[in-house]
């Protein structure tokens, strides 16, 4: 029996199934520890982590800078609530605005869906103030699981059973500027858009699309909200994916890679959008707590100090080119930017690829039936990328025959 078929951490899995709601099912692997871009399961199996906690583990596992920052902060001041301020949150907000090179205001949350909830609430207030009644988002988009964020999510399979929703959202095909132009009028409060669609299968927009989105929003007075929950903090080789086209949104949402594993998100409003909320309009007890803020500062400092943006561009190109050169019948291509890639298949075999990869010591994500997602730590080495590329033909062979 191969490694990925055996009941890894069987006892722990049974306890998980008995104690947890069934929305996740039972995950196929019980992890015990990690170091760099590698993780080990409870039975001692070793894997190269090419998922990175769904684009979260920017610095990999147990990075010394993150360990030191979190340990120091939790031993000093772990929580204040929003009744008091603390220096790490101020430093982090200032640092983000500096990286964005634009005047703005920051609201910290605990997750991506909360960041999008804050952005939606901000846009609702903007709409009520200006007589605007509806929102526009993209088909196959994903903005979160809470009801407001889910209202903006263009995936019927996870959306429809929880409607009706409290806001009017109109969906357009992603990448179709003409369809967006027709949908956005002076009654539209905001357009919510991912610079690259993540959960849809790592789908980048056509060249110039985000500039067109910006122009359409400007022409009609609608806010442009860029959801960069997955795509920011160096994931695509830039600090933020919207920088690939030099487009500044009115509102930006962040999470995942910002904390390197600690829970934190942010909703950032630029210019007038930064002051739409008045005192008392929104809040979060845990948002931007000192430990998560310290972790995020360590992530940003390390990315800059270690030149990880250039590293992501170089190693990401090595990974994409290596996959594309594989020439396997099951491989249809590869898309994405930096270390955020979708491996396209010629058949609906992504689950089999994920299982075969796990058996070979690599963790990947069956994102869509015919798309496998790769989002490894930004610190993954060239040698580790080469090892995966070398193993990929055998993985695809096994997946094709399974």
C-alpha cells in the first residue's frame, strides 16, 4: 500500500471526525511539524509543501524571524482590544501604506472574509450616501464564506443555498471589459474584483483588463475594490498583484500571506474611501492584535531584507517553465504569476494528481476538477522546485492510471 493510501494519523483522524462539524470532511493527512518548505506528518512522513497553507505560509514553517517576533510580542503584550492602541498595529499600518505608496487608512481584521465584509460595509455606506443601489462582481469569483462576502462570490455551488442576500450583486464574466462596462452605471456603488481569480483556478486577467476596470469605475463614480486576499504580499513577484498594471484601487483587502501563519487581514481605503467609516461604524475585538501585527511586520521585513520578491519571480519562472516543459499527455498547461500557479489538466484528474503527489512526498491542491493549485512558501529553493519538476511525470503517470 502506498503512503498516500494508508490511514495516516488514523487515530487522530477518528477523533477529528467525532469532534468537528462535517463541513471539511476528514483531511487526508495529519501534520505534526514543519521547517522551511517541508512538513512532517504524525507518522514521520516528509513532504515538500507546495500549498503553503493556501498561500498563507509566506516564510514557510518555523521561520526564525517569525518565531522570534511572535515569541517576543506574546511575552510582552498579547491583546488590547480596540479600546486601546499599541505600537505594532501602528507600525504595520504605516508600513503597508508605505509599500502601497498612496495616502490611505487601514482597518485590521482577523481573516480575508472579514476584510471583504469590511469593504462591503464601507461600500454600502458609500452607496447609501450617494444614491447607489447595487454592486458588481465576477462570475466564478470567491470573496469569502460569511454572508456579505458570499453575496459577492460568483460560485453558485457554494452561494445559492444560503440566499437570498441582503445586497443586490450583478455578476459579469471575468476579463470581459465590455460586459463590465454594460453592467456598471451611476447607480453602482462598487465593483469587487480579484486581480487574479484564485479559487476559480488561478485565472489571470487579460492584459490591460484592470486598467479598463479602473476606467469604468472612474467614469461612473463606482468604487473599485481589489480583493488581494491570496495574491498580495509577494505571492506574484510584486508586493501587490494590482501593481502589475499600475492600477490603484479605491479599497484593497488583504489577509493570508500577510501574517505568515498568524491570523490577520486588512481593509485599506485610499483617498476619500479611507474616511467613509465614521467613529462607531465598524469594529473588531481581535483585529490587528499585537501578536499578529508583530508577525506581519516580521513577514514584510524578511521579504524585503532577503530579496524574496526577485526570488519569487526567478523561482516561479523556473517552476512554471519546468511544468510546461514536462510534455505529459495529462498536462494541458500552466498559468499564473510568481509562486501562485494553476497546473491545467487535459482531464478531470486533479484529485488523483493530489493523491499521487502526496504519495511521492509533495503536497499540492486539487483546486478544480482539472486544475491543481501550487502556492508554496516564498522561501522555496530552486533545488526543491527542481525536485518537484523531476518527480512530476511519474506523478502524472500514476494519476492518469488511477
